[in-house]
C-alpha cells in the first residue's frame, strides 16, 4: 500500500509528507532531482514531474493513492488533466486533489479557472477523489517580514471584503487524513469535497490590528494598489504569473473570499480540532523573527 505525493518538496507537499510519516505510511515523493531531495524516514524519492508523461507513467506503477498538486505553470491545466488520466489508467484507487477556494466563482483568474476545470473532469468521470479547496495561504505573509519589521507596513493589497486565510499546516493535515482514509479502504471511496479555510474573515484592517498588537508597534497599510503589486511580482516571477496574481487580488478586493460557518465546521470535523487562526501564526512568526 503506497502513496505518491506530487509537489513533494514544496510548502504544501512537505507538510503532507510530514503528517503521513507520523502515521507510518509508505510514501513515494515525486521530485525533479531525487539525488538532492532530503526526506526523513522511509520516504522514497521518485524522479519525475507532471509535464513528463513517461516519467508519470513510471511513477504511478504500484501506487494505491495519489496526492495531486499541480504547479503554478502556464500549462497547469494540461498537466493536471493528464495526471488524472494517467492515474486512472494505472488503476490508482484514490486521489486527493488540491484545488482552490472560490474556483467556480473566480472565472477570470486563470489558476482558479484551471482548477475548477479539473474538478469538472473529476465530477464528469465520477473519479474517486477528495477535492480540497484551500483559501489564500496564511504563510504567504511570511514574505511581509521586511515590510513589517523594517517599515511598519503591511504590503499585501487584500482589501476590506475579507479572506478566510488557511494555515498550510492544516492543509497538510487535512490532505494526509484523506489520503490515509482512502489508502486504508478496501475499495475506492466516492467523491467528497472540503473547503480548507481559516476561522476568521481577515481584512487589511484586522490584519493591521493583529500585527500591531503582536509586534507592539504601529502598522500601516500600503493600500490596494494593484499596479504596484504586479510590478513587484514581476521582479521575481514570470509576467503571466504576476498578472494572474493581480487578477486574484482584484477579486479579493471586489468580492472577498469568506467561508461560511458550515464550511469551517466541516473542516474542523475533518481535522478533529478548530482550524488555526491568523493570530496564532502571527504570534509564532513574530517569536521566530525575534529569535533570529
């Protein structure tokens, strides 16, 4: 009984592997460079990437359960759809697919629309998949360190509608639980979907208040300037990805991405505890920054 984890060396994939290891699962980790991968325990690195069809066919052999995380790539949709088909052809018993919160609504945001299209395939072909829809990652704000500590500014233009940001540790925990549930089942299980969200509808104002309290200093908001965001992102990402992120932030500003109490309760039931809050993250992160 073996689980294949794609995106294994990334922020989410590493969390998934950590939770699976705690349960003694047999894990194979897909990576472009297995010779450089450093996994603890019995995790077996497997060479490959979603865009390499031959490598994916090899990687899927002998796999019972798959964690599918498609990268932020221009051909993300093609990679994800092909990986689903290869898994189906290989007889993989269960899949956990990482989609996105509000994918059906944010039709003008490319990576949201891409993930929703994969969900349409899952539904149309009645595949044995758990769809996980994470909101904006809380840990993205680790990148705010210089702005917060050096200038007293929160620079991510999230607006005032509210976003139910999720902790990546909760994503890893939820994914591992569903992978193990499907892995341990004698037969394929039906489709199910979870919204992976945090307990709070976070706005620029509420995040400013949290950081001001945690850091014990005034914090200002850099504003909703999407031109500045895109220009900043273009320094470190391809133009198409910077524009994709701009479109996402525009929808956050216009419509927000707030979870319902039903969605939050469903995630809490899956985790066996309440989802982690932004304040928990901010307090722990501030301590790490202070110690370093």
